[in-house]
């Protein structure tokens, strides 16, 4: 099995760029894995330099309580949160109150708009008609994906009664709540 190792002339710049990128990636991986343990970052004697570290011998854990009391006595007059008072800032309380009021108003608007203004509309839609000698005798009504062929006086889906059929509209009565609705004889 022979492998073709010839490089085309137009592929040489791509291979050079690929080589540079591979070398850079290897360098970044070594730097990431070695971190601060790279030998060229340490001083010659192998110990870190003491000049860059703070003098920790002068620090102690005792608090200066009188100084802290004087700081607490200062009246805070800024617009940001006071560090000496636990809890929510006054600005955040106002923002929360405003948001709660806006939410209450939005819910009130939704509740008033959601109130039904009357009985629900009858879902029957006009689908077509059958005309014998110029008079409408039967019409096609659609309820969802079902189509019914009805005449005046018949009941559709055991709920809707066809009261009358005129040339431009049909009168339908809902038998559950006894309300009537006029459905125009036009295709939607």
C-alpha cells in the first residue's frame, strides 16, 4: 500500500500556517499545564523573591473597636447601599414596590378583560350549501374537522339546533344555555 506524499504547490502555504499553529498550541498547552512552575520564572536560587510579598508580621487580628464605632456613627448620605445596615437598600425597596404595583395593575387589567361579555360563540362555521330549484334546503356546516349536512330543525353534535335557514344567514341555537346566534352564509 503506497501513500502519496507529494505536496501540491498551492498547499504549501497552508501547511506552513498549520505548522506554526501546531507549535503555538503545544507552547500554550505546556504553559497551561506547567503554570507558575516554569523554570525560567523562578529566581536563580530556586526560592521566590521575598521583596514582592507583604510583611505579614505587622498584621494582627485585633479590631480597633473605637475606630469602628466612630465609622458607624458617620451618617451615610450616598445613593448606594449602606454597608453598616443589613438588608435591602431603600432604592431596591422602592423598585420592588413599583414592580409589585405594576404587576397588580396588569393582573387587574387582565381580569377585567378576561370577563366574558356573554355566552361563548357557537363554533359552527358555514362551509357550503345545496340549492334545489333556487331555495336553500340544506347547508354544510363545519365543526372542527367534521362537516355536517343539515336542514332547518335538525340538531348538530347533540348540542346545536338549526332554527332557520335564510338566503344570507342561518340561525343556530345552543341547547345548553338556550342562546341563539346568527351565522352568515359566507366562506371564511
